C-alpha cells in the first residue's frame, strides 16, 4: 500500500511541475494529493476516490468561497443543500464575501515598496496565478497589504535577536515558495473541522507541538485541524524542489520561531 501511495504522490507532483495551471484548476486532485500526503505521513490507508456527488459538492464549495454572486445567482445554494442532505453531512460554512477592490485612497495607504513588488509579480510565472486569484478576491493590492501586515505582525512575535536571521532565511527561499506562503497569509477561510486524536498526538510529537497543544487546551483539535489544512494548501502549491526547500526551512527555524508560525496559521480559526 505504501508503494502505491508513494507512486501516486509522485505522479501528482510530476503534474504540478509539468501542468501547474491544470493542477490548480483541479480541485479534486488537490484534495486527493492532501489526502495521500496525510496517509503517507500517518501510515493510514489511501483516501477512497470521491464519488461524482462529492466532486460536485467540492466544486460548489469553491464557488461558495470565491464568487458569492454566482453561488446564489445560479441557485447553487439549492443544489448544494440537496447534495449535503444526500450525503448526510453538515454543510461547510461559507467564506465571508471578499472585500471590494481597494479605493484610490486605500491604495495610497499601501507602502510604496509593496506596490512596486506587486507590479513585478504579475510578470512572473510563480506569481501570475496568485495575482489573478487576488484580483478576483478584493484586489491585488488589498490582499498584498493584508499578507504584508500579517507577516510584519508575525515578526513582532519572534525574539528580536533572531528576527533578522529569520527574515534573511525567508528572502532566500525560492520565489514560488515565497508566493505560496504569502498567498496563505492573505487567506481568510479554512474548512471547519477537527483533527483526530491521532493527528493531535502526532502534532504534539515535538516539544513545541506538545507545548502548543497544552496552550490551546480544549481548542487543540480545532486549531490543529486549521494548521494542517493551511499547511497542506501551501504544500499543494509547491513543486517538488520547492517542497524540499519548504521542509528544509521548517527544520531550520528555532523552536520559538516554529511555535510562532503555528500560532500564525491557527489564527484563521
């Protein structure tokens, strides 16, 4: 079973490298990849292929998060409730409506250095899809500003003596990895759920994870779920080489920096 899971993961990662646009348009394959990664890391069984109803439900959930006008205008809310009733599961909470595009006044409040960066992003393959996604979700500058604010607030939570080193480590990461992390910082939505006892136990397998689980108390299953979902989204956007760089980065940060990163990911809850 392990060999079959590894083989399918390798096939999907190859598609990420050769057909990134197709991969990111395919919601089902992204969820399949996340499930396979979880199965590989936990030693569990491979996720069962989704039914046509589950695949359709995932498509509607994507519209629900990204285009509320289409969701209600095309009566997808009715179809979704029918699918949920048929599956016997609780409906997924809709994401809040994306903010309106930044006004000239709001854009003027965005730091000049950030505006200059954004202008170059759309010219790179690594950022083009993220820029298009942000444009559809309230405006590129507004999302970039929010991600930048999240990053700056995060830096304030790590020790002053390591702050400069951490920023330098981030700056030398592959650009595609940087953009995947920026994209997640601007994200406001995580599918509701709870981590299993085994997943919480796995998260608590390090000194930092154990401390966070104790800190979060009864909220730990929910927050571990949020962290896992957001980390999986980042990983799902990466090429194999970017994944290697991401793993190296995570393993090279200090315990305090790692804990701060986990708290930041958990903030979407």
